C-alpha cells in the first residue's frame, strides 16, 4: 500500500494523465507556484510563532525600565 490506499501504479497513472492533459511546461509552472505557496506559508507560520515571544520580551523590558525608577525613589526615602 502507498499513500492513503493509493498504490504506486495508480499514482503513476494519475501523473501520466496529468502530464498528457497539462503538458510539461504547465506542470512545471504549477509545481513552482505550489512550492512558492508552501514556502510562503512556512515563513508566515515561523514569523507568527516568533511575534508573541518578541512581544513578551518587549513588555518585560518595558516593565523593568518603569520599575527601576520606582525602586530608586523607594531607596532614597528609606
């Protein structure tokens, strides 16, 4: 058994029919477009995963920056 119940022979027959219908040039363009779409999707997923981490780090830095002057004032009065 192959991919989800499709044998290798069935896959080859489907590819041969697609080649006859679309031709090599058009299949090459379809493959390139599909590859570009997958690459763009992966890049978007990676940047989306990195965005919350960067936002959290920025918020922590802002909290630390605002907390330090308050600590200095408290130490002066103590």
